[in-house]
C-alpha cells in the first residue's frame, strides 16, 4: 500500500519586532528583579546582574537592527525582482 504524501506547508512567519520587544522586556524585568535582590545575592552570584544587563543590551540592539534588516531584505528582493523582469524582456 503506497503512502499518500501531503504537500509541505509554507513556513510560518512571526512578527520579528514583537518577538524582539517581548524578549527585551523580559530581560529588563529580570534586570529590575536582580537589582532589587542585589543585596540578598551572595557575592559569587552577582554575575547575574551582568547577564541581565547583557540580555537587555542585546535586545535593545535587536530592536534597532531587526527593522533595518527587514528594510534591507525588502530592497534586495525588489532589486532582484527588477533584474528578473529586465532579463525576461
């Protein structure tokens, strides 16, 4: 008995800006919590402060970078489509 193959669904697209913003807010909340509990942390565990600062910093960079990347990809796709149309003519 032959197996029926189903068509492969297209990949799901997420809202990159929203995902980046939610993760960044999570890191900022974690930073606030760590700063509030800073006095209760053992000196050996204070490195968590820098982990959350780094996470928030990378998230803020991502908030600026993701829209730039999307615009760049859109322009590249338009240029590529223009070259295709020119080559077909």
